[in-house]
């Protein structure tokens, strides 16, 4: 088992999205991402960072006295030891979630982790990277997210919702407006008008702290 990862930052904040939005959480942000979504707000995590042993990571997250951990990136699964870290965190008694782009396989990711799989829409400019074989691996402990940039993205996401019966596979399907591309109220209105069984979300951390790293 590999026992080191390149880490951009470890910090304590409020979860800004998904079903645990608003919950105090320790974030472990891994370095590196093979995708280049046009709305990315974590470009600073594409490179740099520092190698940390699993023991050092555990010591760091343990210092916050918080049992909720989110492993994120970048794309955390781009580092092969990420799944090993997830197992270590779960074995240590943490409640763990993983934020992943959907471009990397979740086959070896522990199902005790809530995997938040971001399905890339056409206007992200990375929809060709979606690994659709991940859908069959989803469990009721997982979540699926669509970042919506336009009405066209919304209609595309609606189609995928039905095509893959996503609502019946996971605990939550999340529709989030791309911060600079559409008005949040427009997306909310579309969801209500179409009676979609999805959870509308805005990124709480952007409302509170804009795009400040470590928040």
C-alpha cells in the first residue's frame, strides 16, 4: 500500500455543497487534475502541494476535533493512493466523503465513503471525459452533481437523469448553477416548473467567502 499523497491544503471550514452543506468539515485537498473545466475555481490545486504521509495527514485532520472529512481536489482519484487514504480515514472512525469529477473510476473506492460524482455537462467543456461505467457502481450512500451553465446544460442533465435512473441509484441528485454563467434563480425556476426530484444547491462557501483558498 502506498502511504503518501501530494496535498495542496488541509483546512477546517463549513461544507459548502452536497447533502451535508453547512456542516463543519475538514477538507483534504489533493493536488493535480487531468480536467480543465471552464468554470474551475481550484486551479491553484493543479500543481505544487507537498508530499505528506498518511500518518501526517491523520495527525493534521485529528487536530481539528471534527469527525467529518471531505477528500477533494483537483481530482483526488488521479493519485493512485487516494483510495488507500480513504480506507485509512474510514478505519480511523471518520465520516468521509469524496468529491470526484466522474472521469476516474470509483470501482476501488470504499462504499463506506459517500462519493459525490460530478457529471460534466457539455458547457463545462469536459463532458467527453465522463466515465459512464461509474453509474453502475453508485450506491444509495452516494451523490451525483451536475453544474449547470445554460438552459442547454439543464435539458442535457434532465435527459441523463432519466437515461440512467439516477434518482433511484443515489441519495441525492444535485443541480448547481455555474457561478458566473447563469442566474441561480433561473435554475431554481426551471427545477420547480418541471417538478424535478433533484436538490437545488448553491455553493455556500462562495456566498460567504468568494473563492478564497482554504475556506
